[in-house]
């Protein structure tokens, strides 16, 4: 997902936590974001622009297509990596358009890694620092605006209602899977608070319209914001893009997850 999690300060766990993530882990149940029965999965699109600071030109843009329970995260412009969250089949597929390679990882593996990081954080006394117990707070003076803070990070989200609650549930689920994927790729800040925020908005039958992130590290502060436009249907062009991704999955060379390009 090209939300703020991809642009935060690269994740660097303390050595014990970092090693835990790399090990083959024993399954530990972890609550997932809201899910929807396959029969009622909606089809829709979300256009996402991400900015740093007060910039008016986006740092990155993504088109996210939701269709029958599968999510296609497509970069717009310069990006090379397409991510397919095929949760009904228990996998996430990464496709590199430039190198013409693909790789995949099982969703069970993502859940295992996330659960183990939770366990290790608790053992290390880092629950609050990593945002595992972060709480969403509605801002009383701004209707539909919410805040969440942890460990030098502060999120502020402005919500937008959707006509179908399943759209909000699907977007929250996507946010959770994308955040778990970033744990395996060591990208972004710890994802737990972002998942909490997504689940909260889904319960309100909403998606984020805008998410602002403030990252404080010592005396330095970086700010980011993402803007989201929701269209509650797919166009013929959207469906062609999905078909094109299917062609890439069928023809690109498969590589090991560890060998997939990082750009």
C-alpha cells in the first residue's frame, strides 16, 4: 500500500527484534483487520498521493484496485514494483516491471512474523514505543478527524464516509496486510498503530481522506501526508490494468523473496 508506511524512517529494530523477524517462526494468532466474505467483496479503486512536508507535488502516487477480494497496488509514474495482495489464495505477489521478475510470500508467514514481533516487543518492554497499545482519539473540535500517538510518531486522519461498509472493511484489511509485508521488507515505522487506525476508521464505515504523519527523532521532525480519492467502482481501464498484471504474473521469472529488487 502506498500510504505513509512506505515513506517513514526505515525500520530498524533492536538486534533481538530484528533477528526474530528473520527466523522461521512459530505461528501465534494475531487479530486481522476487518474481513469480508468472498461473496460480498466489493470492487472499487483508491487513488493515493503522498507528500513530504509542505510540498505541493506528490513524492509518489499509487492506484489501488480492489476486485473480488484481491488488491492490486500499482505505482503511478516512476515506481517499478506492483504488489498483489491475493489473500483468498493465501499469498502476496511482488512484481518488478523493470527487471521482469516476480516473487511471493505466504500470508501465513506475514502473520507469523507480525505475531512474533508483538511477542518480542512485549518481552523487551517496547509495547508503547512500538505502538502496540496506541489508542485512537477523536478530535472533538474537528468532526471526522482522529489522532493517534506513539514513540515519537503522531498520526492525524480525516475520514470520508463510503456507501458500502464492505469498502471500508476491505481498505482496512489491505492496510493491515501491506503493513505486515513491510515488516518482512524492513520498510517504515512499526505498523501496529497504523493498523489500529485503519480498523477504527473501518468500524466508522470510513476510509481516510487524508492522513498526516509527524515523525520526531531527537531534535528533527519530518512530516508526511497522504491524500486518498475513493471511486466506488472499477472502470474498463482499471480491469484492463488488472488483466495486464495477470499477464506479468504468468510470464515474469520467479525469484526468491530475498532476491527481489528493493527499489
